[in-house]
């Protein structure tokens, strides 16, 4: 599947993902995109402070900046991964030439099964990872660690929602729905 085809998956004219799921996913993706922008913008602040404090005495070397940068990076990566699954670009490898719609739908369903498997792993063990951190706090900023660890099960859940839409669309193509432009 080419990167261009993965970025703009064929949407069946009839059938496919239920309208409510599609609308909810669209709204969720917008919220995630906003949070991603915020996470990256916040990430710039502690990283900039770290860099400037290394090369000048005008800014003290804050210890908490490393921890905040790490937490923002975790969320930026997980939020970006969520959006990449929505757009079909995260787990894409260009192995096949441009395929006909039905063959592309089969590839989408097979690769989607692996995405679902990874999503379930992130959801299940991410929840255990979060439970492990329920009563723990970060060393420097004293933030509850479960807030950071929650990124894993949330990513798994969001991947399941986004992949359900993609797989429903692919199944509709296999049932005979024609791909919309």
C-alpha cells in the first residue's frame, strides 16, 4: 500500500463505518491534534531552558526541566501515534505496487488485524503499567506517575476506535461497495 493511498484511504460510498463512529473519530482526532500541538509547544520551553542554562550563567540550571521534557515527549509520541493510526500512516510499509480497491481492502484488513493486536497489548498491559504507578510520584516535579503512564492504555483504546473505522470501510469495499473519491 503506498503512503499516498494510506494517507487517504478509500471510503466506501455505501456501508463502511457507522456514521456515529466516523463522526466521533473525526472529533477525537481533532482533539488529539490540538493536544499534540500543546504537548510539543510545552516541550519547547523546558528544552530551551536546558540548552540556554548550559551556555550562560544568566539562567539557572533547573532540574525539573528534564523531567517535564520527558513527560511531554512521551505524550507527544503517543498522541502522534494515535493520529498516525487514524491516517493509516503509522504501520505502513510500501511492499506492493498500487493495488485495485478490493486487494487494497484485503491488505488493510490483514494489517489492521496486527494494529488491533498491538492496540490490545497497549490497552491490557498499559492498564497494568498504570496501576503500578497509581501511588507513585515523579522524583522532581512530584507529579502522579499514573498521569504519564495513562498514555499507553489511552493510545490502545484510541487505536481500536480508529482502526475499527478503517477496517469497517475495508470490509465494505470487499462486500462490493465502490470506493468514493
